[in-house]
């Protein structure tokens, strides 16, 4: 029996004759280690439960001879074993089967209680088959007869390997369980309906959100062929995710399906599972019904707004036309009559002074007549009634005359028959474009292209001014460009304005405004109140 004090001895050779409890580290010889490493074997901490120093020494020597690098400690009671287990971690325990106050099976129990997970080998002088079986059942990894200690190193190595494999498997199982847990949590928590199908379209996963969407629970679907409540929906969805089963992910494809009496708008994504070809795919269905409704609502109110704006424009244009006509017809007629009366009075007047006053009055009335015509024309350019080409050319000339800015009009049309509403909209856009050139561009020249074919009319207004910055288009108190945009949208067309801001001296790159309008309006053309045709006045052509 050894002394029971906890003494460790490193690198010590076994010393006979009452050496106290010991820990021996014996450097391994170059050998095939446990992992088959040809370099120096890793040191193994082995706890021996043995009451015979001779046996312990022999076993250690056998292990060292086998090329193992062993750090060993030997104990022979339960108390010292518990101490040794508490003091450090052990790679293996080799226990005698029967000791005076202890036993291999008891030691195995103690080791298990202490959480020891390495190989536990029982070595015995004489062990019956039954005891051996019992030991193995109790969790021992192997047993070795003392008279056949050559088996000890391979038994130990195998035990270590098995423990290593067991640990790896356990780690893998733990990782798998945790991944599974996380996946389950994602599956349960996500509002996106997730499911997986095999290549054969058998359902292998079915999230709770799928149940909310389809009304079908996991019990109705798992391990069965994929099927939504409606067969056409099933086919449509399978057709959408089919590329994923061939290895190509699918992202955000729109899909609508019946969901428990309601129509749902969904976006479908599908990712292939591993394998070539993939073993299946995971499908995600995001419910965007609310978004789709909101979008539909938004575009409905946008189109209502547009309609309202068109209506307002129509009313404004009609009122302008009406007013222009009244001013021109009524006031114009009045002015003509006054002029005629004045001329008559002038002829009849005898007094020179009166005649002179009448002359002056007649001139003033003539000016009044011109002013009335000018105001009427501005309110509703009569030239519009001669077609948009004539109106654009007239407006260009008028603008050039009043501003001194050269305006060149290029067109492939002599005459273009448009709906009145289109003509007015294009004309007002052109007027605003020229006004902007005058107000903001500091330009000396404007080029206007007016082209049309059977389906489209395009108008481009280019100036050689200072260009415009991105801020220009966001001015809160500016409505000219917004109005143009509204008019263009009202006619189902598009508008673009561009030109970078320039500094320094001319020539500048200026600003270009482009509009394009389809020539097949879906709305009826604008008509004036009372079915009258708009005012026509060739004077407007100037
Ligand atoms: N041809 C142009 N050259 C340079 N800047 C321009 C031109 N056209 C427009 N802009 C810039 O774009 C801004 C917005 O133009 P918009 O016609 O919308 O408003 P506005 O002319 O300032 O005011 P209004 O509401 O009276 O039309 C202008 O303030 C100006 O800075
Ligand atoms: Mg403007």
C-alpha cells in the first residue's frame, strides 16, 4: 500500500520501497501517437487506481514502451481518487478491479459522478466473464487482464479514440440541436410563410405562418405532396418555384392566391437546398396584400387628383375663353360703335376745339380697342384655333419681339390636328417654358423642336442659358414646372427637364425641356360651354 499523502512526482522513475503517491511524467518516444501523429505524442494524463506499486510501474512502463507520453498519478482509495479528480482533468483512468477498500466498479461510479468523460479501463488479475460484462454495462470502456498487459496500450488508444469520436458526435449533435432550435424559433416567429419541399414536391417543413395563410396545419401537409387548398394555386406556385428545384434561386415573384375566402397578394422567393441537383427547396411567401391595397389606393387617389387637376384646367380654360370672347365681342362691338359715333360727331362738329377733342377721344377709343384685343388674345390665344403649329410659331415670334431673345422653331408639321385639350396643354407648357427662359435662364437663344408622327408628339425647348440645379426642381413656391408635369401626365405623356448649372462666361449648355405626348387620347376632347366653338380671330396670327 502507498502512503496516502497527495504527492506528485514528475518524470520520476518508479522507485520501489514505499514511494509516496506519485505523478509521473514520462517523455514519450517518437512514436505513432493517438492521432497517428508521427511527431512527438501529446502527453496523456492518466489516473491509475491501483494498490500495487509493482503493477502500476509495470502498466506505466507498458504504455511508455508503446510510445505514449504519459503523466501518471496513482491512487488507491475513494477519497484520494476524488481528490485527484478534483485537482485536474484526466485523459483516462485505468483501474484495478479489486482493491482492499475499493473496487473498479465503485471507482467507475465515482468517476462518473465527478463528470469524468474519458475512457475508463479496468485491469484485473482475474476477472470473470460476468464481472467483465457487468463492468462494460456500467460504462467501462474495456477491460484488460494483468497477465496480458500488451493489450493495454491499444485498449487505451481505442478508448481515447472512441471518447474523441463520442465528444465530436456530441458536439455536432449539440450544434445541430441548437441550429434546429434556432430554425424552429425563426420558423415560428416569422410572419413570412416558410415551407420546404423535396424534389418530389413532398412537404418537409411547414411554418405556423403557412397555416395562417392556407388554413392547412403541419399535420395536413408534412410528408405529403405539396398542395394548397386550390389546385390552380398549387400549380401556379409550383411553377414559380420550379427553378429553385433546379438550383436557381427565385426572388420576389408576385403571386396571388385564395386564402380562406380572401385574395392575398404575395411575393414568392425560393432557395435550393444542398445537393446537385438540389434535394429540394425552401419557399418563402411574404404577404404584401396590405401594401398592394395601399398602392392601389394611392394610385387611385393620384389619378383622382390628376383628374381633378385636368378638370380645373378645363374649367379655367373655358372661363378664359368665355371671358375673352365676351371682352372681344361685347366690348369690341361697343368700342366700334363709340368710334363710329365719335367719327359722326367729328364730322358734324363746327367748332375747332370740339373737333380736336373728338379727334383725341377717337384715338383713345382706338387704343382701348387694341388693348381689349390684346387682353382677349392673352386670355385665350385665338391662334390656337389655327392649330398647335401655328400657335407655337406665333408664341415664339411674340416672345422674340417682346424679349429680344432669338427663338428658332423647327417642325416636321405644317398643320397638326390635335384635340383642343391637347393643343391648349401643349401651348400653355410652351408659354411657361418661354417665361422660365426669360425669368431665369439669361439666354440669348432658344431652339424649339416640334415633331409628331402618327402616335406621338414631342416638343423640345432648349435654351443657351445658365442651366438649372437640382434644387430648382424642388422649390416649394414654384409651380410652373409642376403645372407642366401635371398637364403632361393628364395627357398620358412624360416630361423631362435637364441641364447642369453653369458658371463663368457663355456659351452655356443651358436647359432642355422635353415633353412627349401620345396622340390617341383616351378622354373626350374638351368642349366649350354651350357647344360653341372657341373664339377665332385671324388677328391673333399677327
Ligand atoms: N430655362 C431655365 N433656365 C434656368 N433655370 C430654370 C429654367 N426653367 C426653370 N428654371 C429653374 O427652375 C425653377 C422652377 O421653375 P418653375 O417654373 O417651376 O417656377 P418659377 O418659374 O420659379 O415660378 P412660377 O411658379 O411662377 O413658375 C425656377 O425657379 C428656376 O430656378
Ligand atoms: Mg415658371
